[in-house]
C-alpha cells in the first residue's frame, strides 16, 4: 500500500488527552486536562432544556447563527473596547482549536515561520506542522516568565509570518503586560507580522494583573486575529463553541477555511449559549472571584505540603517542581503515569510544553470543586512515600 502522511511523525498524540484516558482507567482525580467538575450557569442549562424541544436542530449559517454573533459582538466588543460587526468581523467555530487552525491556514503558506513562546500549549506546534509551517521558539524564563526583547526581535528577523501568543498563558499562567504587548506590537508592525492571539482565559485574571487585548493596541487591529471560546468562561468545555475575531480582509479568508473544515457549530448549543453572552458584567466579577478562591485554596495546599510551584497571574494552572520526587533516570512522563496509578492524581509532564530541556516540571490545574481539590491535596500530601 502507498505511504501515509509523514507529518504525524513530527508530533505525538496529545499528552494532555492521553493523561485523561489514563486517569479514567485508574479512577484518578484528573488535574491534567483543564476542565471543571462544576456545572455551567443554570440559566444556560435551563435554556438548553428549552432548545432541546423547540430547536433549532438543523444546519446553521456557516459563519454562526445571527443572534449568537450579535450577542458575541456586544459582549466581546464591550471588553475589547471597540464596535464589532457581527457580519464581517467574526466566525463561530468548533472550539478555539478550530479557530486557531483556520487562522493559521488562512494567514500562512507552506514554509512560513510562526513565532511561539516556550512554554506553549501543545496544540500550537502540531497545528503549525500540519500547515507546513516552521515554529520559532522564544523562551519565557521562569519563575516570572519574562522574555528577552533582543531574543524576540531576532526571531522576527528570521522572516516570521506570524506570532502566536496565549494570553493569559497556558501553561505558565503569565499575563502579558501592556508594555510587553506594545513591544510585540511594534515588532509586528516593523516586520509586517500577523498576531494570532489565543485568549480563552481572558476572564481568569488574578489581583494585580489586567488582560489587554492585542487588537486594542494602536496599529494592531488590522493585523490581529483574536481566538477564544465560551468553554472556560461559562464552564461548557464540552459544547465546543469557539470563535475568531478579526478585520474583514483577514476574516474573509478564515471563514473560507472554516466553511470547508467544519460547515458550522452546533445550532442548539449556540441558541442556548446566547444566554451566557448576554450575562451582565457582575457575572464576570463573580466568575473571577470563584477562580481566585480556587487558586488560593490549591496553592495554600501546595505550600502546606511543601511542593514548589510558579504562581499564576491568570488562567488556572500551576507548574509544579517534581525534582525532589524523581528517581534517578526517571522521565517526567514516566513519573506522571506512575503518579496516576500510585497516588490517584493526574497531571501533565512539562516536556509537553517546553522546547527547553526540562524534566522536573508538571502542569496541574485547579478548576475543580473545593471537595475535589481537598481530596487531591490529601492524596499529594504523602507523594514521596507513595512514589517510593
């Protein structure tokens, strides 16, 4: 038989999703894949119950149901500080993952280079490879995850077509400051580079930090694509409702890829999710406070146990140091798989996120009920003894 594609040899399956499968098989607490174990807002699920009877149940307009896009334009525009046209500036996708893929294909050609910060969300590298693009990695230096401006400009000088930024960052929890984004924006303009922003954690920001939208910086609306989703903001990760926002000259291309990749997002879910998009500002304040509570609970527990970690500025992950618990010659992948079996808690090996040579870091998330977090911390309390 003829040879299959060679591209898949350049990346593995998702280690994050693999750890979820291992967690399920061992009845472990899943702190690997970032989804909550608490319910979405009741108003959304109540509306879904109504929609299940009354519809819609057929194909939506490819770019997304009109009422959903209108609600999204109001909500996103309010936070971005600009008026968005629901007909020209956005497309509704099957999760932010599809939004990112459509965007990369729409903006690049085979052989183009995409700048990414390391650590990075594992999807990005695979998505770039699937588009026949070359990733250029710029390190974010722990524990504050700052970057060297000269190193970043060197990456731009290599002829990059785009820069891909997760803000707030998965997995580091970094929230880029205005000054950092302005520096990046100036480089984008100087070297004629597009900015692809993954902003799914835009409403999970901790005290002392602020989320700044790249497309709000002067000169950047014209060259920025903002990808996000409803998954985290409304605790509906399984609904797979994402979107991209960009000016018309970029959006026309993105819509074209979306049309043939996905046809459209789920009609009944868009109808029900309009309730979430129409939530008042008080919802986002309560939502942020809830995550601040979970962060405080979980990080205090890690402090009490003595596990070292980096303090996130946003999102809901910590990068924990497993160096004191590793056996000689043991990899972080082996450690994580054994921890699921022996401790009953799943996390993600850091080598999934770093291009640098690391073997002592794991990503752990805390988007869980209090009881779940307390039980996870209880299991981690005697980690060294359980791991042998």
